[in-house]
């Protein structure tokens, strides 16, 4: 579908949102929709959600569909729903999962990726030093605080690739010793 190719080439969606907890920038579903609407011309874009469950775990499956009236292209994405997410009522949890799944369906449809962003590049360097006791204690404190606030997923997401690698190496060293 030539319209989709044209939209993909013209679409620019910078990461203008800021996560203050994890100190990283991101783009939202709304950011993508705002950027793509002027490019739709004779096409229609629809988003829909379907609730599903696997092994007792509920999730939202979002579908983004672009149609020119004759042909259409659809992409699906899923996001789990944390029913008892701390600080959110059930409708907020479902809404958050819906927004997340829609964002990734739109990312797939319009080929939006994060490869040019510094926070997603592989900046690992060969590292032979072990984690210090002070660093380990600081990490444990941060993990406990994140756990208390229900922010473990955000905590791990906010870690740099190098920090994740150091932590993984440390855990592996513990397992083998």
C-alpha cells in the first residue's frame, strides 16, 4: 500500500515525554496519533482493543489498522494488565495497558523504532571489575524502595545497559560461587 510507505517516510515522532522516576524520555500513543493525523490524506486509521486471557493473566490486544478504502494493513500488540497495581484502580490499570498496547501497535504499523536513541543503544564496554559492597548496598536500597512503591518494572527499565550487565554478571557470579 503506497500510502503506508509515504506515511512511514514522512512520520517523525520525537520522544517529548519525560519519565522523572526513571529519568528517560519516551513517546506516548497520543504523540504518535498527533504526528500521524496530518499525514493520513485519503486513509483512515482505526485503533481497537480486545481483552484476552492466558493462564489466568488478563491482557489487552490492540489492533492498529490503516485503510485507503481498497486495501488495509493491520498490526497487533499486546500488554498485560496488572489487576492489583499499587496506586491505580482497576480502570486505570486497564487504560494504561490499552494505551501501551496501542502505542506498540502503532509503532509496528509505522515502523517507529528506538534504534537512534542513546538510551536504547548498546553502550556496553568490556568490564572486568566486580561490583563493590557499597554499590551493592545502594542497589539493594534502590530495589527495596522501588518494590515498596510498586515500581520494580520501571526501575529495571530505567537501568542503563551497562548497569544491567553488571547486575547480571554479579548474580551469575553468586550462582557459580
